[in-house]
């Protein structure tokens, strides 16, 4: 995933991605847009918390 993010212009280390996954690092707006693109989902899907 980190390599795909870097191809899209978001420079991120694996450690940063791990911290996002466990909730100790926030995600910037531009990172969120690229995450959605790389994952093939909408930004709204990523931020929806109805099922969580």
C-alpha cells in the first residue's frame, strides 16, 4: 500500500501507515483522497462510522 501511495504522490513510511491503522496518527485531507483512490472506494466510505 505504501508503494501505491508514493506513486500517487503521498510520501509515507510503513510506520506512519501502521500508526494510522491503530489510530495514533491522523490522516490529512489530501492523504484521505489518495487512500480512497488507491483502495478503489469513496472518501465517504472511508469516513463513514455507522457500522463501527
